[in-house]
C-alpha cells in the first residue's frame, strides 16, 4: 500500500480488540430502550421499524402516519417479552392510488381502523395468509383469490394480520419489493375519469402481473435491482426470487408464495419499456426499426451522427480515418434448446436490438447454400466444425460483429449458429448487416476474423449469389486476423493479416470480442432453456449494457510515449532508406486486396551470416601469390586449422576445470589421451608455420602460455591458481600441457612482429576467418538458448516427480555447458580481433555479458503472443545505425524495419483517431 494507507491486515489486527464491543452494541439493539416511548409523541412505543435509520420505536398511530408512503418497511411489535415480527398492513397502512399516495376523495369508507392490535371490521374477514401458500399460479383474470387457503394451524405462530377484503375499491395485493413479499391493502381511485386498476398501480411504481384484476405486483425498485443483479452478477430470475423469499422469511422461505415465473415475464416487459424510453420512443407512436433499440460505439465513424464526410477528396486526411473497423467471432457457450411450443411464443423486440430479425434470417438460411471449402491454411476449429450438429439444440452458439477498436457490439448483427461457425452463411449475414449499419458514404472497412485467410477469399462471390446479402457499394474490405489467433496459422499469414502491418489499424490486437463473451457466458446457462424470444431479449439487454459501460469509460489514449519512440527510431535510420521503405510500403498496401502475397515484403528474411568454412572456401578460391610475398595458397586452411586447435584447447581446458581437484583414474587417463592427440595436432601445425611465416620465424618467438577466460566465474574459481601447480588428483605439476600452448597464429605473434615478418596478408585472412568464427559462435549460442527455452517449457515445467525433474535438469545443464563453451570461444575470438587491430568489427561484435545468456520464450518464438514489449540481447536484433546497410551475422532484411516502422505509424495514427470529426 501507499505510504500512510493501512493494509487490510492492519485493520483486522485492530478489529480483534474491538470485536467484543461491537457485539455488545449489536445485542443491545435487539432489546427495547428502558423507557420504550415513541420517538415522536412520547406515547407507548409498541412498533419498531427495521428499515428506518437507527431502527426507531413508534406508537401505532405515529408508525402508521410515518409509513403512509413507505409501505414496504419491515416492522416488529412489542408483545410484552420481545419484538415480534409484524407488518404495516396489520396496523392499518394502506396504499392509495391515483392521487400521489393521498386518499381518493370519492372513497366511501366502510370501516375505521383502530390502534388495537387485532383490528378487524366488515362482513367478511380473511386471515392474511397470502405470504405463505404453495401454488405459484396467479389467476388474476379468472376472479380467484390469489391468497389461497392454507393450513392455519401450522402457521398460528406467525401472527399474520387480518384485513377486510370485501370492498370493490380496496383489495389485497401481494407486492414483491426488495425488502420482501408484502401483502398490502390497496385502495384504487374511484374518480369517474380514473384509469384502470393496472395503470393506477403502474403509476404508483408497481408493475402489475395481470391487467383485469391485478393481485400481484413488482415494485420498480425490485425490477431495477433484479436487472442490475442480472447484468453485474449474472443472477438468474430463479436465484434472485429465491433470495427475495429468504428476505421475506428466513425461517420458512419455501412457504413464501412463488412468483418466479411472473418475475421472468414482467422482467421482459420492464426491459422493453426501458429500451423504448432510453432510445426516445416514448413521445411518438412510431415503431422502432431494426437495431434502433441498441447503443453503438460513439467513436466509430457514423456519417450523419458523429462525422461529416468531406464533399471533395482531401489529401490531408488519410482514407483510413473514415473506415469502420470490425471484429468477427463466434461463441459456442451460448447454446439453446429447441422450444417446447414455438408456435405460442411472443416476440417483443425481434430484430430491434442486436440479435437479427428471425423471419429474414430464416429466409436467408433457407435459400443459402454452404459449400465445404478445404482450408489451405492450418486446420482450425471454426473451419472444420460443420458436422458437429447436436439434434437437441436449436442453436449451438451465437456469432456476430463488434467494433475492433473499442469493443462495442454492432446493432442488428448477431446471429445464431446451427452447425457451428464453419457455416459461412451465418457469418456472411452478420457481416453484411454490420457493414450496413450507419455506414453511408464510408468506403473502407477493416474486418478481423480468426479464419479470414480462408473466409474472405470468396466473400464477394457468396454475396453476389444471395438475395439477402448486400455490401454497401464502393466499400473496400480489408481482411485481418487477431494477434492471438494468427500464431495458429501458417507463417505467411502473419505479415498478410496481422494488424501490425495494416495501415490505419492502430495498435489493436483484433481479439477484443473474446473479452466480450465473458459476461455473456455467465448468463448463458440460465438462457439455455428459455423460450427463443426471451433468450434473444436477455442477450440483447446484456450486449446493450456492455456497450453502455464501454461508452461511459471511453477516453483518449496517451500517444506521447509512442510518438517519442517513433521519432527516436526515425532519427537513427538512414533518410534514403526511410524514403525507400515508405515507397515500397505504399505499393504493398495498394496491392493488399487483390494480392495478399504483396505483403510478404514485411516478412523477416534471414540471410545467414557466412560461417568460417564458407569464408575459408572463398579465400582458397581467391588466393594467389604475389612476387616477393609469402605464399598465400593454402594459408587460409592453415590459419583455420590453428583456430580449430584453439577451440579444442579451450574445450579441453574447460573439461579439466570441471573435473576439479580429485578426478577418477578413468577421467585422468581420458585427459591424457586427449592431450596426446592435441599435441600431435599442434606439432603438425607448427611444422607448417615456417612455410607461411617465412625463414625469419623462430619457434622460440615470444609466445606465452594461453589463458582461458570464462563468461562469469565457473565453479571452484578460488582454486584456479592451486590447480595450475598440480595435476588433477594431487599429482605433481606436469610440464606436458598442450591446452595452454599458444600456437604461432598472426594474432598471437602481434601486429609488430607480423609487420617484421611481412605477413600482413595472413593478418587480413585471419581477421576474415575470425569474423566467421564469431558468426559461428553467436549462431550456436542462439540455437542453444532456444533449445534451453524449449527444454524449460516442455521438460522442466511439466516434470511432476523427482526422477523426471532430475533428468530434465541434466538436459538443461548439458545445454548450458555448450553455451558456456561457445561464449568462451567467442570471447577469445574477440580478443584476437582486438590484437589484430580490427576495431571496426569490435563495434559490431559486442562483449557478451552473463545476463545475455538467459533463456527466454522470445528466443523460441519471436512472434509469440505476449512478447510485444519484451527485449532481447543485442545479438538477436539489428542495430539500425550500424547494420541497416550491411550485416553479415544476422542480416534480417530491411523489411523487418519496415514492419517496425509501420507499427510506429499505427501509434502516431492514434493522435488523429480521437480528434473530433
């Protein structure tokens, strides 16, 4: 936590010392105050309200007066020993309709209420047992009393109120509120021009279940609370009403009357009214058109709504500024069973929100023919799922479109799947409707789809053949694939369809619709068995709320950091190269639609740097002998053999080093054999030295013993000096140590001595061969680092036992030994280049640090998801200033930089994207 802010645990530690005090206060609230008088009139305090602040005590009269407009508060009545649960209806609280809660002047009172506990008058008294009855059927229109008789003897301890139910102007209504189910005495307005009873109840904030003789109603507060619970928590109607029953009676919730089905029906009606009100259809009688009851993204260009298209072409504004970006996807969690009585279903908002109108969609499916197309890319679940139909399901899921940048569902573009997402006819219909939603005048649309490399090939052909599909005239569709799914495709799809290489796409991943399915997946199980219209309305309301939450949280993005990064990249690049990149990039973008392979210019071309053997062969083919100069023919092979001897010396020295001070006899014998073979090789090399170094060369030239410097300190480095004086196993020092002999290479003789011997040509050849040696070592380091990363991912992490863990780490340690050997040889090679005066190569081949040799997933897969901001050591990438023109060891074509250049352009595009239209 921030300084000055306590952590939750600190508060809990303080709470432990206060628990008893808080518990005492809680218990004292259960008992009446000592005087037990009314808080308003100082009368006998017989009633306590549990919903008023501080739970005050009232006399019966004051309680009835104060709660005239608060009829759903819960009260308790003092019975001489404790406060027993009661109700406001019992003390005479009534709900008056038609006059803002005041009694109707045309009422003819048939009885007068009293302050007595057991008030009752009139000719017919019904014990108020409506809260507790079994059947959930509300036959309001049939004239039956909703409060059916029940076993009074079993409920005598409930002290339920008795009310008069004879007056036509007054009736008992079960009102479901957030505070529970209340049976209230309701007086209707008796004025001559008064509206019907159901409308009077609705005007008072209670939604009646029926219309002729309503006996049950839901308060607006409950309907709003249920809606919010459903949106935020995914609470189903059954679970929500189960909570209301427990609020009503924590002891006998199962005996509270069941109004679960009525809640589902009234919830549908409430949602429809809310949508009509929010979208401005409350002041006229016009019916909404398709998609007019849905919210859409306010930032996406919509001509006539938030953008005015220029009349004439303006070069200052790029074409992608007036483009619609869409992402397409399917969700197989939103399944739906076949309805039991489809002919009896009632549609309230069919096609008015996000789900498409059923009649036109079915007509399209009936006429469309879905051809099975063989995928030319990798096999994908969405492409090869056509035969996974399940007969019990009416819909296997849903699919549709959303804006790719802001994640808002597109109105009137969501469809049901019958046989999986592979049926292109479903997504064709969704896409065509999305492209036609408020796009008049837009000439460009960017679409992201998981299988766009195959789906977009024949889209125009399928649209032309259909009577129900249309694409706005003149609209150009640019296909793309999300950055998560693109890695399941072939490598060529990356540069052709990734958003990184689409001009005007900005920095988006094209996968935002995957996040939009999460809240829908929460409610999908509860919609599984709904009627088809109810399921559609439920999904529509969820998607509408999702768009609303996107809208209120939408804001401008910060572009200063990306602009600075782009400027830094642009400043160090060669200006002529940048111009050439821009020209070639424009050609590739112009050919994107007709020829996706034109985008292959963005791909990384790896021209492997020349190895030492390739350089040796080239030197042998170009060798010649000048008059008066030392012979050059065969010199490259002689120097290359010397470099190989040095590598063997380093490997042998490292093996001796790792054995420690107490090797076995077998190890000692093996080292002795290696030394003998190495000495023979050194003798052969020295025997040919005079041929290339001249007669002035003396074997006793000032050549000291060779030292081997490791990258990082190897184990037991403190014993290095003592090991030099003793052989492994504690034997006296052996003078026969060929691994420490410096052979007569030009780099070991030194520049001055080479000039004296006149072997400048050999120096140049060794510099070239050393460059090839550095290339080989860096390549080997990269390969083994990738191998190490793969071992961690496939062997070390999945290991579940000590045996498999030990074997996995043995493999890792074996790879690490090879990396240490290659890095040590590279360090020695760089030292030789320094001795030869090859300063220009030292700027190219940097020093290796121990931290550079760590394995990372970026090594195994540079295009892997989640690696956008990861950095690699210097030998994995190019230095633009020094290597954009020429780089031998890892010349990743200039298009690698074009890709980065375009990616930075996407960032800069954000600056104009959020400008007001």
